[in-house]
């Protein structure tokens, strides 16, 4: 950002609001872009080129990454979560089912190889029971793949948890992410990054800061008297001897007798008319 933070006015220094500095996607707060690294963006999508009907995701954000992301909370409130839950309550409820990243990894390892000598904590055992009870573990889409878009035009993301056993959770996250994706995509299409960035010295062949180059980062100096003197050579004022044709019905004015101090011929004429 090369816009100055302040500018000089007749009233002294004033804060300079950079153009578009507080323009945000509709519904998102100022500072939203600090948390947008977990959103696939138009033109900078978080996945590789499409191969056939599936796409491999390279965005590492997962279920646990977005739990404390404030813009996901905004999106969830805009969509209304199942049961009318708040984002905080929904996160607490889902973490009870999924557990921490470490506990989930241990439970998943057990589900994939139950014959291994794995010692699970009570929390991890509860996660395994939930996976087993669902009857859908391993039946959802494969991790890190997109099978395209469903009838609701929602991008199905990989969230780092099994989409079969936890389809209710991943579906909500898909919907929340889709709301953010659409909102930010519209913003990106209407954004003006050159204006947002501001003029750079390099744009005009100037090295360094353009505002410093032109001295605009300092208050102006007090005015100084110019060392310039003019010798005026003006003609002395004198009465005009010009005559002019007087339209019929109008008085003829004799300007030859006028002086600079007056009265004018017109003044004399008007005096005669009033008497």
C-alpha cells in the first residue's frame, strides 16, 4: 500500500483515508482478509487444474483450522445453522463428536487397522464408537478430491474428517464455505487492486517513495517574499476622444470634456433630465 497515512490541509495534518481501504465483501467485517487464506478465491483457487471430473485440493485448511475463524462464524450466522445453534455452540457440539486433531488421528488409525495394538484413551474410544455407529465410515468421498458440484452447486471440500461418518458436519462446513466463496468471489470481481494499492514511484520512473520524492511527506514551508521587482511602464490615463454614432431617440453625449474625477457626460445628462 503506497497511499500516505496523512496529508497536509489548510487546517494542518489530517488523516488520509486510502481509497477502498474499508471496502469489504458484503456481510464481512473490516480485516476479513486476514482470515481469508482458508477460502478458495477466484483466480487464486486452492486446488489444482481439473483432471476429468475430479479436482485435487491443495488448500491445507481443515475442520480444526476454521473452528476459530471469525469470517466462518459470520457466514454461519448468515446461513442459520441446523437447530438454530450459534456458531460457538455448533463448534462445541461438533468437537465433542470429532475430538482434537490428535484424538481424531488416533481413532482413525484404529478404524483403519483395528487389529493393531492401539491403546486408546476414553475420548478416542468415544470417537471410534461414533464412527462405527454411523455405519458410513469410509463410504463418503475420498479425501482431497472434488467429485464435481452437486445439484445445489456447492463445492464439496475435504475437511480432514471422514465425510461418511461425519457427513452432517462436513455438509454444514461445505455450505458455510460456499457462502464465503461466493461472497468473496463477487468482491474480487468488483475490486480495483491498482487503486487499492495506490501509486508507486516505480510507476513513474521514480526511485523510492513517490510522496517523499515530491516533498508531500512534510508540511509546506512558510511563504517567502519573492526577490522580483517590476518597473511598470503604463501610459497616463486621459479622457477619450472617441466618438460614436448615437441611435435615433437617444441623447448625444460629449465625452471630450470629461475628466477622470468626473462627472461623466452621462451623469450630466441624467441631472438635466431630473430637473
